[in-house]
């Protein structure tokens, strides 16, 4: 699960593990079919609330139901251990995987974002965070980093070199992105207010692809309005994984800037309704397969 953009913790809070490793996991989460992205969802949905180590067999079982081969599952667990997410413990012929304290905290932060996500910004003081960034056309790597990371942070681009956000608490995040891109000294960050000119919804549509976001929400609603699987683990994992991806790409704009009847608001209600209905059976099933190796 990703770290909430406005709740970034200092590296010290993650112990000996690198904060950057955990922040980068947003990339893994972006891959709908990515094994590491699915593993993050499983760790956040089942291992985190259980607060108990889980055997390798449980991960192979669950990820296998989601179409992941056993070898790929084992590789993902090994890499997660190297990255400081999991601590393995041998018990006879079994290996048990415990969340590291650092990654457990990281998942808690991610859960608060996912389950607190409302697809809109509930409180807006009508100010804008504006980043004017200059990166040479020839430096493609820096431009790609800048564009990708600012998009991840919820910024939109209404004009070349200009990035805007209604989330004014993300100044430090913007500064960090500019530094990582080597563009901090050539860029400017402003807090501003709209005074006059063209209508704001027009600029919003220039900055963000709301039509594509609407299509994604409508797809989510169509898929999860019904039960997508008889398997309790599969339906909850698919539900949360899909919702986590939407929470990553939606800038969560103030409702007054969104089209009337915004599909994201309907999707929020559906997510919470179905999660409350399906989660108890999924947790029971996880408990059953986790105990089988004892």
C-alpha cells in the first residue's frame, strides 16, 4: 500500500530500512498484474490485521488463486525480504514471514489512505499550489522522473512547465521531487488564488484527464456491483487492489471542480459497502490456510 502523500514519515521512523524503498513501492502498486503489487495488497489485507507471521504456503495459495505461479510468488517473497518488508523465520521444513516493524507501519499509513480515500478533497481553502518547473528537453531521464512523480503526487499540468494542485500541504513533496530531478534551482513554487479569467473547470480538464478517470471509476462500479468470484479471498483482494490503484491515480479534487454526479463518489460508496460485506469471510479463509502449516 502506498504512503499517504501528505503523511510522509522521516527515514528514522522506518528503522534501518530505506524510506525510498517503501516510497518506490508505489511503482509496483501501479502494475495491475504485477506480483509485487498483489503481494502488497495481500500483506496489507491479511497479514497486517492478523499481526501474525504467515507460512509460505499461505502466500502460494492466495496468489495462486489470483493467477500467480509458485516460483513467482517465492521470488516476490525473497525480494520483499531483501527490501526490508518481511522477516523470514525457519520452523522445521516451513518458512514463516513476519512483517518488519518498519513495513508494518508503512502498511498502516497506506491503509489509512486507502480506506480514508473519498475521491474528492473534502476541505479546500481555494488556494492552489503551483510549480513552475524547467528541465532541459535533452535531459529525458530528469523530465520523465519529474512528470511521473508529480503525477503520482496528484499534480496536473495545464500548460507546459506548469503544474498545479489543490493540495497545498504538498510543498515539501514537490520540493523533494524537484531536487530528485535536478531541477530545484531552476524551478519556482507558489501558493496562489484564482482571481479572474476563464472558468476553472476548463483549466481542470486541461490539467487532468477526467474523462479517463471517469471511465476507470465506471469500470470499477461495473465490475464490483456484482460478486466477481465465489472465492472470498479472490473477491476481497481484487476489490482492494483495484481500489488502491484508483486511489493512486485520482488527484482527489474538490467536488466543486468536478463534473456533476462524479462517478468517483458512487465508487466510494460501493467500495465500502462491498468491503464490509465480503471482508469477514476472507479473513476467516486466510486464518484457515495460515493455520494449516502449524
